[in-house]
C-alpha cells in the first residue's frame, strides 16, 4: 500500500505541475522577447519537474527538488539543500542549452518568423 500511495501522490503532483506550467505558458504568451519568454517557461518547468532522491539508504524515493531544498534549508540541513540547488541549476543549464540549440536551428532552417 505504501508504494501505491507514493505513486498516487506523484501522479497528483505531476498533473498539478502540468496544469501550473500550462497556466504560466498562457501568462507569458504576450511577452515580446522570445528568449525571455522561453527562459521563464523553462525555469518554471525545471523548478516544478526536477526530482531529487530523499532516501538515506540504497532505495530510491524521489521528491520535488525545490520542496526538498526549501524544507532542508529551513531546518538547517544545508548539505541536502545545496544538493537540491545543484540539481535545479544543472537542469536549468541543460534546458537553456536546449533552448539555445533550438533557436540556432530555427535560424538555420529559416523558421525565425514562425512561432
């Protein structure tokens, strides 16, 4: 039953996160600067969707990195909070590289005006 509760909680969280990302997507659609708009959208997606392992033994129990980082920082466990921050920063850096590559591909293929 513990495993079912864990999976159910993740399912509810992921559905909620996707709804929040969709709402933020609509909120930023009127931003004129495409790179700023994409960077903000990527930041929200990375914050909501980056997991971190919270298990102390060899098992894998994932939780959202921003929640773990904030909670551990408030409790004074700076090592786990910094680890969560590193995970988020690495995911954001990777996604910015993906956005930049997509921008370069748009220019090379002549799709700059579309979208």
